[in-house]
C-alpha cells in the first residue's frame, strides 16, 4: 500500500519535526536556566550574613560618601584659585627651567671650546719653549766649544 504524499502534508511533517527540535532546545535552555538560578540561590544562602551586614551598612556608607563629596566641593571651592595659581606657577617654573637648561647647554659648549683652545695654545707654547731651550742649549754648546778651542 502506497499513499501519495501531498506537498502540504510534507510541509506539515517538516514543521512538526522543526517544532520538536525547537522544543528540545527550549528544554535544554530551561534546564540550564534552572541550574543557574539554583546556583545563585545557593550562593545567596551561603553568603546571607555578609549580604545582610552590607545591606545594613549601606545607609552609613552612602552618608560617608555624601559627606566626603560635600567636603571635596568645599575644598575645591575654597582652594580653586590657589590651585589655578599653583598650576600657572608650575608652568612658568618649567618654562624657566627649559630656558635655563638651554643657557647651561650653550655655556657648557662655549667652555668646552675655550678649554680646547687653551689646551691647543698651551701645547704650542710648550713646543715653542722646547724649541727656545734647544736653541739656547745649542748656543751654549757653541760658546763652550769656542772657549775650549782657544
């Protein structure tokens, strides 16, 4: 026995299979969600004392935060101009340090060049003195030889 299958029946069968698949995924999703909720419940039960302590301290903590914020606003309001002046002073000091470091660098370069020039001059003068001493020694030798020969 063979019965012909119409396209409508085929689509209904495919939709039925897809519905079963979606239902399976939905069951897996619900199982995982249930596990997650049960873990969250166990964690909350385990840390119930700490959570109660934190919840009891929240008003005190928020009051402390508000007090700190108000004090900060007052301090900033009172010291705002001074802070602005300090920042501008720091900027001018850093600019002066920059120019001073440039001047020091230039001075070091000039001093280095001067030392090099002085060293070269001393070297030449020592050479000239050595030449004069050699010349003087030669003159003394000539005079000595001349006196010996007489």
